[in-house]
C-alpha cells in the first residue's frame, strides 16, 4: 500500500525511476478500485449519462499519475518515456511494453537516476529480456 501512496505523492513527477513493485501496486490497486466503483455506479446511478460522467471523471483523475509511473518504470529499464508510444502498434506494441514492465530494472545508476533498489551496477539480476533490449 505504501508503494501505491508513493505513486500518488509523485503524481506529476515524470523524472526518476519506479520499481516494478511501485508500478504494479498502482496498476493492481487501481484495477480493484475501478471495479468497486463500477459496481457502485451500476447499483446507485439510474441515469446512464451520470454513470458515464462519473467513470470519465475517475479515468481523468488517474490519467496523469498513471502516465507518470509508466514513464518512471520505463526509465528504470533505461528506456525513454517516449517508449510508451510503442503501445500504439496494434497487438505487438502492448505486448512489448508489457515485457518492459515485467523486466527487472537496470542495476546501478542509469541516465535517469539512481537505482531505486540501491544495487551495485555489476548485479547479475540486471539481465534484460530480449524484447526490450535495443539491438546494438
């Protein structure tokens, strides 16, 4: 829960790095909260326009923090925030982005800041998935 709250505290911070735990805590807790809100709206709101308006307001509320934690997660894997646009490639793009989100962050300091896990640079857990490693 601390990771979820940390993401909200850093809602407008697109610099630095975010660990997998912070990213996935935010995504999973929001998914659960959205499903609860959805159920409440379906039970209590009789007019569909209000239901849609409430849903859109909720999406707008989490849009910027979601983008911020996503960019910071990409930074942790030493990818630019612009990598998020890979998601626009039909079918393959979201899968490649998911692979980036699942991979361990780069050990040690990278161009986006210090390692949030405080690991030394020669840590063997810094191996990357082939899908996210640029071809040299």
